[in-house]
C-alpha cells in the first residue's frame, strides 16, 4: 500500500485499531479514530468491524 501511495501521491487511511498490523510506516499513512471520518466531500470512512474488537 505504501508503494501505491507514493506512486499516486495519495494518503492511506488506517484505523488506529489496526496500527499494530502495519508492517512498515510511511509519511503518507494517516491513522484515524472513531466510528467515521470524512476524507473528502461526500466520502466518509466507516469503521465496519472486521479486525476490530
């Protein structure tokens, strides 16, 4: 994901609850908290479960 982020100069959004699973850090990784986060007009990230408690 970090290679694609660099290639497209785009951020990678990862929920804070998954921080421990990130293999390597990169400046384009943005950690977020809470149930939702708006990243652009009309685009909202949703913490949907899966890896989360």
